[in-house]
C-alpha cells in the first residue's frame, strides 16, 4: 500500500503560479509512473499529466500543455506539478496517483492503483 500526500494547493489570481507536491510513503514509488488528475465541481475526474519512473518521458492533457510541468525527485520520493499562467478553469481538486503496471499511456481513471487525498486549487478571475 502506497500512501500519497499532496500539498501546495491554494488560492491564486489568474495568471499566477502554484507548485503542487506529492510525497509517497513507500520507496517503490521511485519505480512507478506517477500522474496528476483533477476534478472540478460537477465534473468527472480528468487526466492532467504523467511522468515515467525515471522522469524521461512525460505527457500532458491538451488543456495544460505549455503551462504545466510535471517533474520528480526520486531521492526525495516526491513528484511535482508546476502550474503557470493559471486560469479560472484550472480550479479543481488535484490528485496525485500511481497507475497500475498495465495501465495505458496516459492512464485512465480506471487504471489507478493508488490515489492521494487531493489538494484544492482555486484560481480567481
């Protein structure tokens, strides 16, 4: 069982930046792909970004490409999501997730083994 703890959410004005962190309890995290999803009120949880275990490959949702950057520091057992040029439509609860070994690229909601508890990001206009 891998426990994931997100942090770094908050309230920011449109155009601002936030950096989310996802810290894992288990060292197996360093051998896993890690993804970020988000869920806005009344909407389904959607994929945001994913990174391979070694950080070499990443993939982003079209809505965040060029504004968000996913990265990881395996020495710290932590994955980050740098969010720049934030828009009100980025407002959501952001979840860190570890996809299953056999999940697609990018992973779907159904292909996740472990979820964090989520962190709220609110972007004001």
